[in-house]
C-alpha cells in the first residue's frame, strides 16, 4: 500500500488521499527526493519538514546520481509560462507534463537544508548541455524570492551567474534593474538583471528571439527542452 500511495499522479490525488485515508501522511512521505527509498523516478509526496504542507513532486533518479526534485520542465510548449506573481509563487501545470513547481516550495526546500541546482537543456537540433551550480537557495516572499547561487560547472554557458542576487520578476511584479520590465519585454518570469543571459520561462519557439527560451550570453537561440532540478547536499 505504501508504494501505491507514494506514486500519486497529481495534486488531486493527494487531496483525495488526505480525505479518505486515516494514515499519518508524514509516515509515507519523503523529506526530499534524495531520501526517497525506492530510488525510482516518478511522482511522490514530498514534505520538507513536519510544519510544511506536503506536495506532489517529480523525483528524477537517473540523472547525475539521482535524488533530484524537478521544479521546471518544458519540452513541447503546451503550457503558457507567461504568468503572474501568484501563479509563479504557487506553481502551475502538472508533473505529468510541463510545469513550474512554485517559488514557495523552492523557498521552503532550500531554506532548511543546502541544495544544488542542475539545469538540463536541448537545442531543436537535439544537442544536449547542462549547467550545475553547487549552491542554490531562494529567499522568502518578503525578500521577493531572492536568488542565492554558488559556483558553476557544466557544458552549457554560465548563463545564470549574472542573475545571482536578483529578485524574481513577473509580468505584474517588476523587480529587475532595467528601465523596462524584463518580464514583459521577454515574455517570461525570472530572476532578471538587465535583463540578463537566460530566459527559461520565455516563449517556446524554434527561432532566434529575446522572448524565446534561451540560455546564452551571446544569442537568443530558442531551446527545445529545459529541465531544472534541485538536490539536497
């Protein structure tokens, strides 16, 4: 029964389980994907601390040693990522497809224990690259979900380094250092600087444009695939 409960398909499943079951949820949930006992990729109940509301997350156990919690996934453009502050705070989409887990979940996960960040990317020609950061921490909503970032390694460019120390911006919450709203100009939401070197929450398109999903200091080439994950260290 434990395995059946752990692999839930959506937040609706979590809600139905919480209503129908008399079991204590903490006993069948994991603090992080690193502690998930089966070590199989899939959907699991995650509860960072006893005081946190549990949520359904996707654990990736095959990439770079496993233990990763996916918080952003894009691969076909089926979900619109040009959204407001509340939606980015709470999360949107489905872990069965494209989604954004939510800034509040990221803050709660990374504020209690140290985490690292892995960004996987693919061009439309199929070429793969990655960026790994040995520290990743998100401030509270009062801090506008400030980005704290460690050292870079990988095969992709360090297109996030310039965004270090920036607050999160959305179409209705302009926190960047540009004279214009980068979220509006780039049709996304991110820890924009002026506006910066990366836009993974931009428009899904196979073309060169500043509004496209891009990860580069030199160009705006649209990406076909992005997956962003955190892991407890």
